């Protein structure tokens, strides 16, 4: 009595299925040996499967890693060249390439693949840090500039990135590009005075003085209570010798900051230089009335009177100044000159002697 056909069929199917587990394929052997990190043994099976089917991505990855582990550099680079056309835009392929060249300390080649990885996935922070470190170490400002430019267009707004871009552009003597980045930066932070001032500095660097000064004044007007911004306007106008404009600005700022002694002193000095000595005295007197402890103002008023030839007023203010402070070498010397002009030789000699005493003490 024969065995039924269906039973024979089930028997052979069972043997076939069971034999798969008893006798694994070369691909399975390569996988198992790779997991066991026995790359020497795994490479034989991985290589056969690789040449049979390069499109088997998992096996191809294991094969390249086995070559890298076994330091089969020639075989690795040959296989990578063959795969470049098919997988050059794949993250995993560029990562393996980068790891290979990094392990060989060939950072220039590794950086090319790091950059591709960043372009494929801008969120790879560790790769970004490696790339930036390489650019800094190798002083590759062009590479760094290109990376930042890419990130500016593909990542979320980051003010530090814009700051670095501006710095790099100025380092490479690209002021117009730096100014363009500042304007883009201002689109994200239109009220940020620091960015506006940075743009003003760039305009100065370019020699566009009028544009720079206009920005400085704009910032000072937008923040009318900020003494530092006003002082910067004064400083730049003084630097560029814009006397008439400086005079107008100081007249505004001395009212805006009534307790700012430096503004008043500079304004009074400008008045004196422009022949408006009465205005200078009026200004300093008003400041002294508001700040009676600012005894130095009396000396400044006295010097203006002395320059005008009003020796009596000069003497009066200097004597008050000496009574309050004891005076300085300079103030006693000026008072000696005043006494001499008034015909008081004994008083003049006394003041000169006092000035010499203070000078010796100072030394």
C-alpha cells in the first residue's frame, strides 16, 4: 500500500523549510558573523553576497564596515567608488565614508562627507560640530562660510549664526556681504540696536561715513534714554571732525541728559572754539546750579573768563574753587596768571609757589 501523494509533498516541504535553518545562506552567515563582530570570517560571505547583489543595502553596509574594520583600504575605496553613483545621496553611505576617512585621520576627505551629511539632514549636531572643528583647525574660512550660509537658508533662525557670518565676511574683507547679512538679520529682529550698530560699523569700514552716522543717530533717537548710544554719536562726530553737526547734537543731548557732565563740557568747549564764550559760561553755570558738588565746573568757568580777559570774574571763581577743593597745580598756576594780569605781584608769586609745591607732591 503506497504513501499518499499529499503526505509525500508535506514531508519534502518540511525538509526544505527545516534545511533553511540547518544550512543558512551566505547572506545569513554574513549577518550572523557580523553581529558577532567576527569580521574576518564574515567578510568572505559578505563579499560574495555583495558581488551577487550590490543592491542588498544591509549586506553592502555590513561589507563596507567589515572592510573598514579589517583595514582593507584599497578594497573599501574600490567598492565605494562603484557604489557612489547609486548611493551618493544616501545618508548611510556618506556616514560610512566619513567614518572611514576619519579613522585614517584624513579629515579633509572626511569633511566632504560630513558636509554632505549636513545637507541631507541639518539636524546632525554632532556631525556639525566635527565639521566646524575641522574648519577652525585647518583655518578654512571659505568652508565655514559656506556651511553657515547653508544653515542660514535651511535651519531655524539663530542670531549667533548671523553674528558669525558677519564676523567671517569682515575677516574675508567682504563688507558688502556682511551688510547684506545684517539687513537680513534685522528682518528677524528689526528693533535690535546691536545689529543696527554693527551695520553702522560695517558702513564705516566701507568708508560710507554719512550712512554710518545716520544709523548711529537713528539708534540714539530710537532709544532716547540710553546715554551710551548718545555718547557714541558724539564720539563718531568728534572723530570725523563734524564740528557744526556735533554742536547741534550736543545742544539736543545736553537737554536730554541734563546731568551728563561730559556733554556739557564738550559743548562749552565747542562754544568757546566757535567764539560763543558767553553761551559756554551760561551752559556751565546752569550745570553747576544743578550740580553744586561739581566744583570742577568753577575752574572751567574761570578759565573761560580768563581767556576773555575778565580777570576779576576769573579770580572770583578760582578762589571759590580753591576754598572748596584746595585746588590743583594747574588752577593755582592760572590764578597766578590772573593775579599778575590784575597787577597783584605778591598774590601772583604766592600762587606760583603753591603750584610748584603741588607739582612736587604729585611727582
